[in-house]
């Protein structure tokens, strides 16, 4: 008989109504003092734990809650504080903790970057010269709190040492082992203290195991976890992996730990295949992640229960944990407050609380038999069937189009060389044309106007007039500055994905579906629940109006299929790339409409193309091929004289230059200044033979770049890039900047362009 236990890996911090965010921001702005803040936070933390207990979760994670980020928590626990924050030992003050995350008057914040392939950002540990020591046993503290205040014997969660070090910076690869040797004894102390306290299970997260690792990395795992195991007697270690399959499955499940946590959802079937092929050690606990921790769809409980039964039969493990595939940090809190959605859609959703309910039900079904949860099984089947069979998921034109994709060209009529010649004729631009990325400042005035319109206080006419006035001013400013290719300014858009989501068929916006992106910042990804289709023009009115104000070309401005996909919650009943193609076909109609209405340059932004790369390198090619195809599907039906632009930013580009070229856009504008022009080096080795603009100044800073500085950047870039194909632009959109900053910075840019042109 297998013992079955319900558990999970981590709960959202933000609260049902983003209470967490609000408290944090009140504290940061000085509206509440530290005591009130800490009290609010404790209440929230305990409330979340109580909720999980009420949901009948047997083994509840503790210590996963954070005031900002769990990687930062780990750094602080080990006293890994960059020198500039002047930490001198002892418990790390709250002020220092937030300063590392957010910067202060004296020191800049630590870098932040994406947590694996999610949209959650962590604070990158700076290990340069670190002499780690334990500043407090954080997991123990939260274990005790849950036990004393709520009678919960929780499962402390810690980020494992190997993942932690691999995510850190400030050391050379050959220093890895020496650093690890410093951390291992500290981890052992933490674990021994937990053991002494009587903790039964500790969850050590090592998601790095789900990436492509070398054999020698696996040896490091063996040594490290042997060191842990030989220092403990009673404490059980659950080695938790997530986000992908395990390439070194046999070695991983043989590590000297008591339980292995495996993702059965985001592995494309690899883990289940490994279990069927190699089995699973009977003496270990299998923590089976079978409810999707990263997406929001309700499960068919019958299928899940049958799968769990098969897992039990195949492995014959003594103990099985039923759990989500990853932490629930990546999904919103509850569907309960979604009153605006259709009942078919609302019924088909499962956020964090609903997922815990599913976990508890499956556990019950496994222990007592399917009949014990018969009603719930039937409800779940009905809900999933209802949405799958709904017309929204079966739009005939979309189905036909996807079946006949080959009927849509994905190739421009003429080659780039031929087109570009025609376009030069058409636009009569100077050498090194200057342009911007799309958005102009979203001033408080703009945001206020949108709010007034959304709340019904302003009529459509009033709001349209306002947006037009903004465009009048924006176009006038760009002409005064002397830019060559203009933009309409994106004043009508709240967000580059949400705006399209609101206007395309197959999308819905939740009222409260927030997830943490970084720190207190939350995002509300649109829900792509049905077949995506074009309903009516999305951006044409604004683009045409802006173009009517000037003789210079104004770029139409769209968000690309891969970026829309990456920043949304996507239906999972059909492959993701098929959804990307649906979006692409809808955008293709928008592109064609813009062209028909006289717009001659159209930019399709793909800033998220690079970040959507799979964790495993051997899956890159297939992903990139589909992303390229989707982009081309959206953009290739235009005339030779219509110029297609794209834009990308804040990623590493050196390994995807060929992909960028394969998009076959006439011009790409790419961020380069923020990353200190590193990308220029790539072009020393690789030829890029289409139009390209490298960002000449960082738009994150209010600082106005000097003409000379931009000239230097341009000179350097022109050593490796062809002046006939070179464009000049900032790194990214200007929406976060103030108007006067934008005017002054762009003036410097245009001035530098003039100077360099004279020298060519
Ligand atoms: N066109 C968008 C803008 O200018 C692009 C934003 C982005 O790359 N994230 O704001
Ligand atoms: Zn950008």
C-alpha cells in the first residue's frame, strides 16, 4: 500500500488583493513604519499558511514567503552582501535587504534577471570575494513560527547550493568548487539545526537539474548531497526539480536523499518516459508534480487520477507526494473573485487556491478510490469539455486557416537587397536614418486620461481627442528635433501585450489575475483561451492620423506573435506554436490593413523572442524555427516598397543573430547601450546584412547623453557595420521617461548623427 500525501512547493506572496504589494509600497514610501509593516506582513504570511491548512494540504511549505525574492533571501541568510552596502556582520538589517534589491542613495541595486524561463525576476547574488556565514537560520525561523502560531509542522524550503551558485555572478568558472566548499558546511549547519528541531522534511530546490548539465556537474551533485546525507540521521531531504525533464535521470534519482520532486508537466513527457524505462527507487519518496504550477487551466481530475494510479503501479513507491509541477508563485491567487468572465471560462480556470483543492482531491481519490471524489471528477470533466467544445475554441475560419497554412506566403516577394533598393527610392532617407522605438512618455496626464475613459467618466470622443492632441504634440516634437522616421507615440496603449489582447478575438482579461514579476511589481497576463482571430483594425486609426500630420514616414507599431504569447497565459489544449500562428495570421490582417491605409513602414516588436527559448539547448532550434515562421507569417505579405521593422531588447543576442536575420525584417532596432555595446563584438565575427540600428543610449536613466558620447558609439559600430544599412535609435521605447529628458536626449542623438554623416 502506498502512502499518499498532499503537498506543494510554494504559495504566491502577493495576497488575494495584492495586499503584499500595497504594504511593501506603503513602507517604502514612509507611509507606515517598520513595526506596522512587519506586523502586516506576518498577518499575511500566517493567513496564507492557514488557508493552505484549511485546504487539507498535508505537508505545507514554510519559508517560501519572501519580502522581495527567495534568491535574495538566500544571499542574506549567508551574508552574501555586496561591499557597497557596508554590511558589517550580525543580522542583516531590513534596510540593507531592500537596498540590495532596490538601490539607495549611496549604492546601486544588484542586477535582476529572469528566473529560468519564467517571467519572475530574481536578484543576482554577487559572490566576488564572498566569505559566507550564516546570519540567521531562516527556514528554522519560519518552521517555528508556523508550528507555534498555527500548529503546522511545515516543510522548510531552501534554495539548493548548486543552483544558488550557478545563478550567481562575480566568480570565475574555476572558482566554483572552492566557493561550493565554503557553502556546503553552512548548509549542513542549517540542516542539522532543522533536524534537531524535529523537522521531518526539508525541500531543497535544485531547478538547475532541469537544465542541460555536464557529467561533471552531476559529480558535484553527488559529492554535495553525500556530504549532506552523511551529516544527518533523521531529517528527510526532498530534492526538488522543476521546469523541465531530467537529462541525467538515473543519476539524479540515485542521489543520497529521501525524496525526489519531479515535474511531469513542463518536461514534454521526458520524466514519465524515464520512469517507465528505468523505474524509480522504491525506498525513496516520489513527489509527483502533476498539476501545472505555471499555467491557469483546470485539470480533468479523471485523467490526473488515472495517471497517478499508473505512477503508483509502475514505481510501487512506499510514499507518494501529490503536488503541482512547480511553486505556485507563477499563477494568480484565486479564481473566486473573477466575476466578469463568462462562466465557461471562469469554470475552466484554476489559480493557486483551486490548484491546492485539486491536489487535495486527487490525494483523497488515490487513498479512498475514485468514487470518493466522483462529483468533483464529473464537474471537472464537464468544465474542461465545455471550454474545449465551445465555439471560442473552434472558430471555423481559424481552424481552416491553420489547416491550410501553406496557402499563406511566409516569404517576401523580393530579396532583401532588391527591396531595400526600392525602399531607399521610396523614402529618400539620409544615410544613417534616425528613429525611435515607438512609445513616447506616458505622462501622469496620459494615464489619468485613460483612467477617466475606462471608468466611463470620459466619452470615447473625449478620449480620442485627447490621444490625438498627444499625437499632434509628439509629431511636432519629433519634427523639431529632426528625426527622419517618426512614431505615433503609443499614447493609447496601457501595455504592449494587453492592448492587443483587448482587441483580438480569443483573448480575455482577468480582473485580479496578478502574478509577481519582480519585487512588488505584479503583472496581469492576458488569458488566451480561444482561437485567436482578427476582429477589426487595432492600431490603424492612430497610425493613419499620425501619418496625416507629417510628410516624414511614421512607423506602424505592432507587438509580435512570440511576445504576445510569452507574456500571456496560453491555452494548453493545442500546441503553443499553433497559438503563435493564429496570432500571426491576425497580425497579418492588421499589417495588410495598415499598408492599404497608406502606412509604409511597419514595426513588429519581438522583445520576448529570446527569453522564450527553452531551458534545454537541444530544443532551441525547433523553437526558433517556429518563432521565425510566425513572424514571417505576420509580415511577409507586404509590397516590396513597404519596410518591415522589428525591435528587440535586454537579452543576449550573440547566439541568435542568424535567427534575427532569418526574420527577414528590413530593419531591426536592438538595445545595445545598456549592455555597454557588447553586441558590437558579435558583429566583428558575424556578418549582418540587413538594416540594423544599435541603441545609442540607455533609456532607463534620466541622464541626457552627450553628443560626443553617441558619436563614439557610432564610430565604433560603423567599424563593423555597413553605413548603408545602419540606423540610429535609442535602446528601447521612451514611455518611462519625462518629456524634457526625451527631447534633450533625442536632440543629442540627431546632432551626433549629423556629425558622423559629415565624416562619412
Ligand atoms: N514599441 C514598444 C515601445 O516603444 C517596444 C517596447 C519593448 O521593447 N518592450 O515601448
Ligand atoms: Zn525594447
